[in-house]
C-alpha cells in the first residue's frame, strides 16, 4: 500500500537546554528544510514554547525528561505537554536547584584534578537556560583548553564511568510517566539504544509508556526494525528524530517517517487531552 512519508524531527534541542542554537535559529532551519512536523524537545524545559505562530501547524509541543530507572538514566520524551503550570513542569522546576548543586560538586571534582574551570565559565556556555547540565561543563572544558572536544570531556571527566562525574537526583521513570499523563502528555522512550540494560525497555513498556523512538542516530537499520516490531507487538506509538544539539556534518535535521505514525501520535495526544 502507498504509505506517504513526511519529513519530521520530533527530537531537537535549543539553547533553552543544552543545544547550541537559539530557538530562532533552529526555527529558521526548520523552515528552510521544510520540515512537515517537528518538536523542540529541550531537556526538562518548555522554555522554547510558545513557538512562532507561523509554525503552529507543524509543531508538536514536547520536552525530554531526564529520569532514573534501575540505577541508570533513562530519557523519556513527553509529547503534547505545553502547560508550564502542569504537574510535570512544576515538579521539574523544583529540580533545577538540584542541578546547580550538582554542577558545583562536579566543578570542584574537576578542579581537584588540576583543571582551572569555574561556575562562571559554565554559565557562559549556558546562556538562555536555567538547567545546567554536563554538556555545558564539557563545552567550558573545551573553551578552557583542558580538552580538545566535547567527547574528550565526557571520556575523561564527565562520563558516567568517570570519578569526577557526580550523579544527579532525578525523577524516577515511574513518577515521570505518571506526571506526563497527569499533564495530558504521551510518554515515549527516547533513544532506546542508549538504555543501559537489555531488560530496561520491556520494564518501561510494563510501566506504561505510550511509545518508543524508533529513528535516532544511535539506531541503525537493524535496530530500527527491531524497535518497530516491538512497538507493533505492544501496540505502541513510534517516533523519529535526530536529537539535534549542534550541527553535525552530513546529518541535517529531519528524517522521513510515515505520515500514518504521526497521525497516530497526534490522535493519542488529542485523546489524552480529553481525559
Ligand atoms: P546531565 O543531564 O547533566 O547528566 O547531562 C546529560 C547529557 O550529557 C546527555 O543528554 C548527553 O547530551 C550528554 N552525555 C551524557 N553522556 C555522554 C557521553 N558519554 N558522551 C557524550 N555525551 C554524553
Ligand atoms: Fe542533551
Ligand atoms: Fe536524550
Ligand atoms: Zn535529546
């Protein structure tokens, strides 16, 4: 059967969290690339919303919630959440101070290893956001010359395995899924390839997530098909995105994705809002 495709990107970050582009720059790119449907899904923030009115028809509001499951980080995309006074956003606002304290602790740890970096240096990399994260510190380490690349900063200082990494008290996945529902959103497991344990995805499905992100730079064709099959078996929604944080050579924003799947996502969001 003929299944029309759309150019979509349901997973992108701006300077409202840890992306390098301002919202306006990313909107320009979305217009130039003629994305049919997209979502700005900043970490733990709806600060990119409301979006410019000319893009209303193409935008699905959302955010990427940083959660904790079985001792590891799990990212859950929340689509259809647009109210900054919703239970989810109110809870997340309370977590920002925890991020500040954790950033101070990480800066102290990195300084103890002889690197001269300060909170001011980190804030200089985080203009436009109140939610400090490891990528901001990584960029500060690049700017200071301590490392050559952001990846090197994660490999040597900030990765989960590093002794200068300080974990963050995060929402549990269970609680996040509840809060997303209470906020009339649908919960989608972001980049399942990054889950720590093979059992995580089935556990998250059992907890009641509504969908899985099947297209993401971490998922090759085999992984995409496996995720698609799994989603079908569990009657879950599927989504697609590039997880844009900064321009990557040869990887423009937008991927081709069945229009039918976007329709299902929109319907699920609409029916949740009616509940
Ligand atoms: P945070 O929420 O402050 O712990 O930072 C998490 C962010 O750091 C993720 O969204 C990724 O963008 C980035 N990140 C985490 N681990 C790595 C890694 N090993 N390599 C590159 N980026 C990473
Ligand atoms: Fe990020
Ligand atoms: Fe993520
Ligand atoms: Zn992301």
